[in-house]
């Protein structure tokens, strides 16, 4: 079925030659193929930035392991937070792009049962009905049982982490790789609940001469392997979004399907993933364990950057980590050419969400962190988070209107029990 939109040149005006010089030029409606091309170029730039910042994190981890100190640990943590910025702005590329969705679990899965990886506080417990590896502590144990069989864990190599330990036993909470495994190894558990404070892992956890909590050599081996895997993953996705990469070829194959993929990414991240699983669920349960960057207390920044990525998928804008600004043909241009009122609505909703996110970031930097905001009884903090959720839900309605306006058929958005069936959340 063909799109019911004129994607051709600007409408020719029949006017007298003497008056033509006084008429302003009309902007051409962008071709879908041009929009998809720019979307892929921005994707390539974002993943390239995620690669660059992952490489900087890897170097900071090398410095930490070579000379464990409060200074090198602080620098590694700062590098991790910087690496989250471009990555979170890529999240809108996940839904609608199978190449990304198939890959994403290795780099951003959460929440994780951290007892799989390292030592945990006694309050964590000693067992889980859902996960036999709940307190396996692979850093302390050179042999672990997976599906009832002994597995050699004497070498915590990248291959072991990704091929054996990641989602071991088919349990999603067995997250062995990616940003959050590294986050845990840099910060340690946040034992403050909904009170102030993040993880407080000491640098001496990596000091071979003055080791705390034992197994500092294996902890360092694990951290370096996880960092190596992250760099490799970002290189892979940067290649996939190059002009001849797999992801680019896939989305450019059918311009109409490509437009639908962009909007699927925007709608699914807005609704089920960000508003639902990452925000509303934790707010309903008032549970800091449902905080996305739960060890570092960086969650409000990650949510804000995900929302920035959603807006960028619509307006085609991206500011690279080096300050370079990208702009090109976008859905904004296409919708504005067809229905200016709808475009104004969509832009307004996106900006309202960004304003709510900025307010949440401001509160996170000046008053309290995200886990405190979602605490039971925190009326102002809860309302701050809820306003951002409301913005995401409201913009999803406009995203669906854009889909209909562009005659793109029906797109399936990710759902969430926290939004679609809240009662089920409390039964789990």
C-alpha cells in the first residue's frame, strides 16, 4: 500500500512572471528515504560517541587497576557516567530495529542479581526461588553450578562472561556484562534504601597489596573483561550503523517501514519501557531496587537522556560529545508539511516531557537522588517523577496520531503491567 502523502517536489505556483521574484521559495517536503538516511547517520554518530566514551572508561579502569586509589576510582566512576550520556540517547534505536534489539541485552540489561558477581551485604539474603545463582559470587568461586552442573570459572575472561555467565540458567536477572555490571563493580551495592547515598565500594577492593573483601585479582579481571566487552559491543553497533552496515541496510530497504520503525522506537521507549518499566514500576512499589542506575544514583540523568533521544528521533537533531551539531531531514519536516497543527502538537508534547525531565534532573542535583524521589511518603519527589511519566504518556498519544496521519498502518508498542495492569505488579 502506498503512502497517501505527496513526497514529490514543492507545489508549483501558477503566477505571472513579473510577480515570481516577490514570492518566497517553498521548502520541499523531504523524501522518506532522505529522512531514513539522516536517521541512520545520526545513529552511527551516537554509537560512535558511545564507543569513544566506552574507550575512555576502559582507560580509566586500566588506571584504577594499575593504581587503586580514591582518585582513580573517582575518575573511573566519572568516566562511566559520561559514557551513559550518548548511550542512553541511542535507546530510541532499540525498538523497531531488530539488529539493535537482539544486541541490547548484552549492554544494558537490568535489574541484576549482583550476588552472581561479587560479595553482597547480609541484607541481600542467601537464596532465591527464581535464581539458583543468586549468591553464586563468581569472583570468589572458581567453580559454580549452572543447571546442576559444575562449571569451571577459574578464568573470568570476556568469553566466559558473555558466553557462559550472561543470563546463566536462562535467568534474565543473571546480568554478567554491560553498563550495570560495570556500575556494580565500581560503586558496589547502594545500601541506603531510599535515604541519601549511593554505593560505597572502596578502591582497596582492587588493591592487590592491601585487598579488602578478598579476591582483588579476580575482581579486577572481571571488571577489565566487562569493560573490554562493552568497547567491543559499541564497536559492533557503530559498524552496524555505518552506511554499509547491517542496521542501516535493514532500515533503508523500505522507506515506509523505516518511518514506522522510527515511530515504533519513539512510542515503545516513551510508553512501555521508560514511562512503565523504568519509572512507574519503581514509583508504584517505592522500591529503590527498581532504579535504573541503582548503584551510582545516576538514574535521573539516564532517563533525561533517553527522553532527549526520543525527541531527536523526531526532529533530527543531535549534539555530539565533541560539540558538533547534526541536523537533517526529519519526521518533523514531513509532518509539518502535511499537518502543521499535528507537528506543533508533537513538538509541544516532546518539549513538555523534556521540561519535566529537566525539573527531575535539577531536583536530583540539588535536593535528592532518584531513589529518594520515589520513596513512599515523598509527595513532592513522587510528583516530580510522575510529571515526567505523564509527559511520556501524553507524547505517546501524539506519536500514535503521527503514525495514523502518515498512513503507516498499525505499529505495536511495548507495554508494561505498571501502566496496563497495575494490580498485577503487587501480585508478583
